[in-house]
C-alpha cells in the first residue's frame, strides 16, 4: 500500500507539469482502493465534459451515459451535494435500501450491467472551485469503512496539493509560450471555456488584465465564429484542432489563429482552454497575404506557417506554437512549396521577401 501511495505522489508531481498524467493518477487511486474505475468531473455543470480526467473503464462508459441521456436526471446529484457538505459521500449515504436502489433506472439499466453499482465521491479543491473525484466500485461493494475514509482523506490531500501547484505552473508555462512572439507584431490571448473572456500577453511579454473577446475579434464577428471557438474549447485536445481567420479593415490586415492549449501547457480543470495568436499586419504584409491567398491559393493556416518561418521559427518551434506534430508542420510546408514552386525553406523565405 505504501508503495502505491508513493507512486501516486510521484505521478501527481508529473501531472503538475503535464496534464496527461492525471489519468494515470486516477488509475493508481483505483488500485489503492480496490475500485473499478474513477472519473474527475466538475461540480459546476458549466465545466462538465471539458477534458475530464478518468480511467479507461470510466471513459469507455461515458458515451452511453451521454447518448442514452442518463446525465439529464441523474439521482446521484444528491451524493454530490452531500459530498460538498461533508468532503466525501457514498451511494449508501443516499440510497441505503438496496431493494429500492435496484429499481432506479440508472442503476438497473446502466450502472449494474457495467458492475459500477457503488460510487464514492471525494471533494477536490481546484482553481475553478470544488470538483468531484467519483470512484466506482462493483455492485455489491459495502459502504466505505472508517479505514477507507482515512485513506481517502490522505489521497484527497495529495490531489489538493497537486492541483494548487499545477495552476501556478500552467500560467507560467503559458507566459513562456508567449515568449515565442516576443518582439513580433503578435499578441497571445488565452480564452476561457466559452470563449467569452481572456487574458492576453503582448509582444513584450507583459500580462494584461482580462479582456472581453471583442478586443481579439472585430465586434461584427459573426455568431458562427463564436460558435466555432466554443466547439474548439470542448474538443479533444489530442486532435490538435485549430481555426484561422483573417480580417481586413482597409488600413491593416489582422490574422487570428486559435489553437487548443497543448496538454503540456495546462491541466484538465483549467478553465482557459484555447490560445489565440492575433497579428496586426502592415499594409505591405497585408498585400502579401492577399497575393498568397488569391494568386497561390494558400489557406490562412498556410500563410501563418510562412509568417512564423519568416520570423525565424524552425519547424519544431512552429509545431510547439501551433500545437501540432512536427511531421504535420513539415507536410504543411511541403504543400506550400508545391503551391509557390520552391524547393526549400530558404527558397520560401526568399520568395516571401520578394513578393
């Protein structure tokens, strides 16, 4: 047992730096308690579904929970409310009569067939308020014992410490990420979960107070774009999805690239989900963009890749900036070579200079 607790502590230390380790941390909790699976969703419905942490068993069960509509009227909400008051709660605290529990549809038709009939909810403090660690046991598991509660409180304290530290490091990493653009014409915005508010880091690396998204995008921006941003916020971070936009006001051309914050730069409960890189171009640069778009059929994403290359970024650096694989960046550059009829990065930079 002590070895498992030490392993959990080590894994949480890794999770502080890299969000991909939150899932393995929950796997260890399951092993410590002899459970079948665990999930860490937000208490606030606004945050639920935003890149939850969980074991494979629980993530495999989630599609049916959503598709079959069990989330719409889940009686276990009572367990969550009790957990908020006491710090932890179990199904047995709310449904002590097994015969009555057997008649509840979500247990009878969804949880029991998966052998997830007993769950224990642990309150975890995060920068976005309290979240629940929902630990699922088999259908006939007894109520949590006094010894289990002592163990769970120890686990709870370890997670509280890790989530607090993770928030500090995540913000520092985003500030470091913004250094890619220091001295350029670009400004980095970090958007919250619904794309409504953000904080920004200017080209000198200075952090600004939270701004409305209207500062990032023109006020006349369509609801369609706002919807796309919200979709990006809730999409799977492993897909490296991005959106690129260009706005011309006559005097300046503004490029906006919106990407998911890479898992290495944030943690799963962080309500800032996407970065936006906003670049106001001079008239000359705007004309180049127009030519690249109209004469050479380059996409906005391809034009941004050229801009980053011309600013002195290597393919590896561009991959970090755009949250892409290096192979994807190289393939994108290869497509650009074919469109503008050059054979190398050096030739591409020269071509861009002479446009």
